[in-house]
C-alpha cells in the first residue's frame, strides 16, 4: 500500500450504532488529520494529531471520538450519530507540525458515511 | 480572518479548450501557503501544487499552469488543452505559517466534454 488509505470506503449506519473509521498512512509522516466534507460545504477540519498527540479539536461534537495509537494510524470512533453527520470523511497526513513551518497535506480516498 | 473564494461553482468546456479556475484569498498574515487539490469522482483529494507567499513566480507543469498575484490576492489555475480526465472538482486552499488549519474554498466542478 502507498500513500494514505482509509477503510471502509463506504459505511451505512443507524443512529444507535457504533462504528469506527480507520486511516493509515505509509508516508512516514507524523501529523494526521480528519476532515469532514458535506454536500455544498467547504471541507471542515475536525481533528489534528502531531506525534500521536491531539493538537486541534475544531469544536467537534463528542459523538465523534478520534484515536491516534501511533503516527501511522488514525481512527474516528462514531456513536449515536445524526443524519446530518452523513458526509465524506477524509483523512490526511503531513510530515509534522512545528511553528513556522507548513508541510503539504496528503489525503486518503475518504469514507462515504450515511447515517439513517 | 482567513478565507478562500472560488466564485465559479461549475464550469463546462469541450475537450481541447483552455480553462481557468479562479481563486481569491484573504489573509492578514505575511507568511502563508496556497494549494490546489483535485478531487476526481473517486473522492481522493490529489495534491497539485503549493506556493508560499514569498514566491510569486508562476509555475507550469505540463498542461497545468498557475498564476500567483499578491497584488490581487489571486492564485488562478489554468488547464491548457483540457481532456476528459481533467473532469473533477478543484479546490484552492490556504494555510498561514505556524497554523494547522488548511482553509479550503468551496471548489469548482469542472466538466470536460468529449
């Protein structure tokens, strides 16, 4: 595998289900991101991790719970979601984060989530 | 505040036509970075180019070219001799130095018809 991979690619869940999205990067990066892409809205940053530590939570509801066990893997745990949470969830990675430097973010193919 | 505006929601062209996608940005920071990404129907955001605020030199990569003008806060993207495979949604994005937040425009959907 190369680049950034995400599984599953498609997910349908009920509002009472619990599911998890998985992201894995094969680029040797240390920073990982979750983004949400809803129809007709700009991409929204949700969470940022740098060297496994969460550095950003962009006011995301607690029904979304991220986990970063190591620099290569990022999970998004989902529970009691709402239909409006249906969207494409994109994972990205970059080299790392430090003040004054900006590294290019590389994206995975996304998980298309539908909440019934 | 940081903002990226892509005024063109959808563009439709015929193959071999040239097409320019507009991007206008707003930032108060003197150090910032601009990006273009392509999102084909498969969903993955594909990185195309990155420019920093201190480098206004235009860039050409094959049929793609980018025109960065700080005077008008624009970073436009031109595809020369468009092809059907260029059909996608194209996003312009901005991040300022030291930030973690990549701010995206709403995207321009390009359809290239045979």
